[in-house]
C-alpha cells in the first residue's frame, strides 16, 4: 500500500504540483507556541510579550490572524497544523491523526528517510504527531520524534543540533511551557513563558539566517495550536471550547518566498500551512482541506494542467449556500479544464460518507447540490463536513456545517 501511495503522490506532483520550481524554499520549520492567546501574542499591537516576533521578524515576513475551526485542544490543534485537516482526536496521546501528516506526505513524495523529518516537544503525548494511522501512509513514512526535551529551551536546543548538522527538510517544534504554566493558574508565569518562547523563536531564526546551508532556503511558520478562554468563558487558565479566545491565534511566516512587511487581511486557518508548504516544496497533499495562503506569496501558486502548462483558472468552490445549513446545500464549482470529475462529502475524520458527482465534466461553472444525506440515504448528523472535488489532477475543498 505504501508503494501505491508513493506512486500516486509522485503522479500528483507531476500533473498538478503548483509551479514548485518557482520557489526557493528547501527547508520548512514550523514552531507551535502551545496555548498562546492572541490577545497576549501578536494580537497585542504593543508586542509586549512577543517583541522580537512583532518588531524584528514581522517586518521581514508576513503577519496575520488564524482562526481555528476545529477542536481547540493540543492534539487536535497540532493535527490541524501538521495534517492540513481538522480532526477531533482524543487529547490523551492515545489516538493518532487518521489523515496523513506533512511528514508522511513529504517522505511519500520524495522517498526521503525519516531523518529528513523531525518533531520536537516536551509533551510526551505529542509523540502521536510523528505520523498518522492512515493505511496508505503511517509509521513507515513518519517523522523521527523527540518529546522528552527539558522544557522549551531544551526543545529548541535539541532541534538546533539537528537542524544545523543534518539540515532536515521539515521540522516542527512544540513549545509547551505557556500552556502548561497557564493551566497552573499563574498569569505572570504564562506571560513570562510567552516571552521566553519569543526569544527562542528569534534566536532560532537568526541562526538559520546565519547558516550558509539554510539562509535563503528556509521558511519559518510560527503559530499556536489553540488559544485560551476569553474572559466571558472562564479566562486564561483553560481552553477547549469555541470562544474567540480559544479559536483566534497568530500566524507569522518568513522565508525566501514570502512578502516582506506584509500584514495580511486574509482569513487564514491552521489547516492552511500544509497546502502552502505543498506548493513551496512541490509535494502532493491529497487529503489536506486547507488552502494555499496565496496572499503571503511573492509568486502566486499556479496549478498546472497535465501538459505542465499553466491552467487559465483554478478549480474552486464558491461559498456554500446556505452555510450553516438545516438541510440541502447548493455548491458552485468552477472547473478550469475538462476531465473526469469526482465530488465527495467527507466527515471530520476524512471518511467519505457520500458521493455527489462521478463522470466527465467540461470547463465552466457547475452547480452541485448535497441533500445533507449520506450515501445510504440517512440524514447526516449535525456538524462539520468537507466537500472535495477532484478533476485532471487538481483538487479543491470547501467546508459545510449541518445544523
């Protein structure tokens, strides 16, 4: 099965990879500052707790807001960042993501060894983020993980040793101290942990830019897995619901392919990191449901047709109507080129529950209706679903909520 996944991934890269040669990025580092609330991170325009990110790094890259539409807990939040999909997962470290992570996508597409993908943390339960349990990916394509680092300083120290010796392609770091200390109820301790994380991120980026093998070839994302309750929902000590405090987080991106000094007004989400990395590295991420953060890129992502020529338009959905929906949903799909069209409805775990279209389709706008029922005719349970379209090596997805 792994061989099949590898072949499919390589075919997707050849036929649909968005102009990968246009990008300079060869290494990606993702830093997740665990449980940093937007009002205490880059949402504070004084940058009191993140002065280096806000004043020194943001002018070199892109700054924006990210809205977590998934479960606002540690495991689910990291799954959103590292798989490009929202998955409702147990937060005890006993349930792996069910859809592939960026590590698995990269290794399946390139044949790279595990040493080219790394995950670091000081939360033991985050060991599950090294790989999914997806049958076509999984452990044999997973990252190496070190999750027993002594605090955030230990995480960054261990990561730097590997980064500057082996220069892996993809590395993700979890800085857990802000979340751990906030749960203890120490407001001042929480703020101090954010300040330490800010210093560590700046030190890491400064060293990357000073390294002849990484400078001008490395992209850095800094975000949060979740925020914390706002005052109306219990305050900073905990998190886990859908209040603004838990859902709104920071997004900072720097690298050779990003604009400089750009403050984005686009509606970004944690699941958008994986699709953006996919165009930078030229790899296929077939199960990801986020979108490329086009707003941040110097060179727009241009899908290629089967001949390797730029397609005139994107495969994309217009906003579903209505959304949320009490029943049937109308979806408009723009199709750039003729081909065999497949449109499926997936649940939050990425399982197909209904097929809406199968067959040839020409270019233009197509209206598709989902009745709100599964393939067996039963009414789908209330909640979030994804409608995914695929044609001629391209894919697009949109999110639908049933009430």
